[in-house]
C-alpha cells in the first residue's frame, strides 16, 4: 500500500475514530448507563456529569501517559541495564558516562548552550521588539526576523553552512575576511571552543523571532502613564527602556527565557548536521543519538541526564502555572 | 511617546539603521541559499552568490582545428575557439570575452588575450577576446590541433538544473511525499483529541483538575529523548515497528501537551455567560463543546495546527527513530542530513536546492498564516 493512501486512510480512521468515540461514549453514558429519565433522574444526571470529564479526557491522558509519562520511568529502568538489556548493572552506565571525557565535553557544552542561546535570543528579541515598535516598516521587519521560525533546524544548518564555508567563493564570512583584510580562509567549524558559539548562533537566529513576537506584545501592554511620567521627569530614552520598560515586562522575559532553555536541551539537529559532534562540539542530545540503536542502556542514561538538567525548569514552570490559576 | 524633543531625529535614524542591519543579518543567509540553488554548478564554485549577477571568469580547455593553410614557409591555422565542442561546453549559448590563454594545464592563463604568445621552435599562438585564434607553426600539424587553455568570462547563468537533479536523481520527490504523508495525519489527529481534553480542563468541574493541568504543564518540558528507546521498543513489541503508523502515534502524543495547554488557555478566556446560558437552556456538555466552544476556538485550533505542522515537517529526531532507515521511507530532513550531506557534501548547488525544497512549504504556510501563529504564541506564553 502506498504511504499516501495509508495516510489518507489514517486521517479518516483517526478523525472518524475520535468523533465516533466521543459521540458514542456520550450517547452510551446518557442513554444506557445513567439515562436522564425514570425515578433516579436527578442522581443519574449528576453521576453522568461526574463521569463525563473523564470520557473527554481519556484519549489525551492515554496518549500522554503512554508516550511521555511511562518513558520517564521506562527510560530510567532501561538505563540500569546493560547494552543488550538482559543484565542489571545498577548505575554502571552513569558511572561510565561521567568518567568519559566525551560526556563531560557534551555536558559542559550543553550548559553553555543553555546559557548562551536563551540569553542571545532574548536579548536580540528584546532589541528587535523595542526598535521596530514605532517604525513605519516595523511589521515587515518583524515578519522577516520572525521567518527563521518556519525553517527546520536542518534547513537552517544548511543555510549557515553556506555562510561558514571554508571556500571564500561560498562562505560569506571567509569572503568578507578576504575582501576586507586579505586574510587566508579559516574553517570556523574547526576553531576549538569558539566553534560552539558559531553553532549556537544558528539557534539564536531561529529563536529570536519567537522572543521578539512575545516581548513586543508585552512592550505594548505597558501602561503609557508610566512612560509619560518618566519623560516628564526628564529620563532619556535609554533610561526609559532599561529602568521603566524592562522591569515591567520582567515576567514575560523570564517566560521567554525558560521556553527557549527547554528547547535548547532538545535540539540535536544543528550539531548533527554541522559537525556530527566532531571538533569538541558534542552536546547531550547529539551524544545520545550516537548511542541510539547501538547501546540502549547508554542512550537512556544520557536521556535521563537531560531530564535531570531540565527538571528545575519543569518545577519552576509548574509552580508558575499553579500560581496563575489562583 | 518615547521620543524626546531635540533628540528625535538622531535617534530615529539610529533606529532605522539598526533595524535594517538586523533584518539584513537575518535575511541574507536565506537569500544566499535561494540564489545559489538557481546558479549553474560551475559558476557556484567560481564565484560567490553575491556576485551572481556578474560574469564569472571560468577556466576552460579546448583544441584548435587542424586544417592548416600553408603560408610563408609555415602553416597557419585560424578559427574560433568557441567552435570547439569541448571549449563551448563550458559556456553555453553566449560565451563572453576571452581574458587570457595558455598552452599548459599548469599555467592556463599565461598570456593575455590579444597578445601573440611565442611557443618556441617558431611556433606562435594568439587568441583574441572574441575567441578567434591564429596558430602559426613551421611544421604541418597532424590530425589533432593544438591543445589550448583559456579563461573567459561566462555571463551569469541561472538554471533549474539543480532542481531537476535533486528531484529526479536524488529521490527528493519521494522524500517530499513522505514528509507530507507524515505531516498531515500527525497534524489533524491530535487537534480533536486535545480539544475535548482542553474543554474538560477549562469548563468542567471535577476533582483533580488542578493536578491534571499542572501535569500537562510539566509534560510540556519532558525531553523527547526519554521517549525514544522505550517507545521504539513498545512499537516493536505491538508489531507497529518502524513505520508511518508508528510515527503518527508518536507525533500525535508528543504534540499533545502543547495542544491541550494552548487550547485550554484559549478556551478559558471565552465568555462565561455564553456557556452558562447554553447550559441553563438544557445543552449538554457535548453540545456546548461542539456547537459553541469548538467554533469559537477556531483561532487557537488554527494556531496549534500551524505549530504542529511546522514541527512535524521540520522534525529530524522523531523521523530518524520511528521511521525505517530505508530510502523509500526517508523524509526530507533525514534525506538531507544523512544522505545528501554525505554523498553530495561538496556539491553546494544540490545542497542549496535540497534545503530550499524542504523549507519552501513551511515558508509559504508561515507567511500566509502568520496572524494565527502570532496569536497562538501569545496565547501559549503570556497570560
């Protein structure tokens, strides 16, 4: 069967199945189990309304627990077993990981990514949001800065491969260096340590638009009076921006920052496409993929380390969400 | 409001220039990719894409003819170098001016065009900018003419050859269809499931609701990497294996936290009066949901659909793990990252074209649906 046909059938079965499930389960609940008639009508309606939320929630909860909750436990358990999965080895996988220099490089690089990319993207986003705010062509500018959001990490990596290329007839950076200073070309992907920053910039390039859109909405939500008062008091534009505007949107800045941090810890595509983890650019997600299909024990151990790194952000997020609800 | 009298013009200019600079940095790499994808492959390696509108100096080789005319004790061979098939093959229909020429591969541009080069033993050769040459030799040449090397300007040349190669020879067309096959069900199916759940979390009273909402927020953050090994083993155990069905399941579930979160945030903002009126009038929750909440939530549904579409279209990780690694099942991201970068690593025109084929659809979706995307982002992040 061709994949297209299979896809069409899946859409029909999937959507039809969902509609059918929700419709029929409601029908059965209302007419067969707790019919809204007879002598128990009041208690039946009450009971039906107690069950109904769970009917609505069931498919989503099922998918979430199977694909996201169970793996947290499943991965942890698997990481306690050896490569073929038949021998319990305790924390041996973790011990070996922390002893390996590659893992340490990946871990440290990952910390660097998690600090630099959110900082860079938020800073550029805030700058773009503030500068385009009252510009006549601000919307076009925003649209263009936002555009990389639509591009895949692989596509973005290829785009930047053209900028970073060694050949001065392909790579913009080397062409500019040759044109301005007459320097010999360098392969920026092989400069120790700094090559990480060139990779990070690709993700900053992608994420700045996201930060800009949200921060620009937040900037517009600032009450005008506070700015008016500052102007009357003689504040200059920089003081207005840093002392009046930024403090008022601090909450949003933090949300943007954490959202990008979470994303950074998932992205393996850029390193995988640009360097394959060579030249000291390995990060945890790409390091994990190098064990995927080869050593499930090691791969799950790395995945669990990523989880542990994300955990503080997760706790913070939940607390934030709960505070909002009150 | 921000501008203070007196400082206005200077600051306004600075703003314009900074924004322009920022936009250029953000735009130029993509433009470069697009231009490169339309350039001829010889020209790509001879000059940067920023020089695309200008002529490129290409080094070519050819052979003069061997039809000698006796003249003054020697032989003279004349003709036009571009009449030679080999030489012409470098340039296409309208070759530009010859800049320099030579007779040795090691020094292909030894002599300037228009000058007479002394080749020793009474032999001489000259090639004019228009390609006409005059070769004087004391002995009658054999059946083959003189080997010449020359550099000539090749006018800018834009072709669709790269697209033909990528789509036909590199199976990118197949990968395109595969990507589409993965993306559409993986975008459509989660919406309905998530919408029902979001409605329950937004407008139904039941014990444990707060806890479930917190759980959804927490699951937003769980790294996908954790799910790869256990779920692949699970798929293998239930007989799904690495297949399209498997990746549809995976994408549906992985998109679920964002979908529920986004839709709930939107639905809770709907006016309470409408929903309560409907309930007073005797509508059941099912009716309230299908008749009132679902139609009113259209912007949020659209926003999520765009997100999920972009995410599944652009995904590399899930496709690498949950799809078979055979060529028939490769999606475009995997095709580019695993195949083309290896086998076509130095072929920049092909790489640019493949990248552009893979980002074209998301870009179209992005520019046509930007309104919804922005609204969705705002609903999801700022409250």
